[in-house]
C-alpha cells in the first residue's frame, strides 16, 4: 500500500480524477446539458464539489491515523487546492455570469441574502490557505504558525454548509448530510486533541517523571 501511495503515478491519477467534475460540467455545457438555468446549474454543481473536496481534505488526517497510512498526507494539499479551485469557479460564476460584475447589484444582493455573505466569508478564509499552501510558505511562517493558519479550513467548511443550507431553503437533506460529515470530522479532531492532551498530562505525572520524594 505504501508503494502505491508514494508513487508519482498515483498522484497524477488522483489529480485527473479531481478534474472529472469540471470536465463533465464543460461537456454538458458544450452539449446543451446545463438545463433551463445554466448559471444556477453551474453554481450548484461547483458549490457541491467545493464542499465535497473540503470533506475529502478533512478526511485525510483521520484516515491516515486510523488506517495507519501516513503517506495519505501527500494528497491533502492537492485536495484542498481543488476545493479552492471549484470555489473560485462558483464565486466567479456568481460575479460574472449572474451579476455581470455590477458592484451595486452585488452589494444589494449581499444585503438582501445573508447566505451570500457567509459564502463570501468562506472564500476569504480559504484564500490565504491557498496562497500559503507551498513548502516555501511553510518555511517562512514556521510549522506551528502555518498549522494554526490552516485550521481556518474548519471554519470555511462550516461556512460552506451554512451557505448551502440557507440557499436551498426547502429541501435541506443534502446540506444536513454535508453538515453531519463536517461535524463528525471536527468532533474527531476535538477528541483527538483532548486525548493527546490527556496523555501528555498523564506522562508528566507518571512515576518516572515525578519528582523524588524527600521522605524516602
């Protein structure tokens, strides 16, 4: 399994698989398959895939620990960047195709529909993560600060779920499904942090680390 995960061809295959949703969207567009409202179809499709890739990205750490496959970490950056790429298409579709870059109309729309504000907040949270995703930025920021910054993906995922939930209004089954997945993944991280903290505290209080008893 390790040989498969560390192979450069595996990474290429994963990259090509991640492009399939975009390829299908382009194919449908070229073949008049975007439905009666093409702009809405593109927005919904890219929005859903943004959430899916956020979930995939958040799954990497639990899976690599639970399945004892540390080399899964090789794919986390790629998955996160694909989440941001689909979000950019989603956002640009709204700005260009839906609002025609009319800043006045966009501002009124934001004031009228809070789900757009939440979605834009998610975009702003992911933007610095995409910019600092390179090894060079890790060196500049330092490991701890880089990790702290990239925890913003948790809040971005929550914003994505809220944005989706508020947008669909009636049939909320899919937003709730993604919300449950994000909730489980965040709870796992909270539990992992708690048990690590507890283990560290236990190690400090263990007999070999305890101070010598002067009465002995």
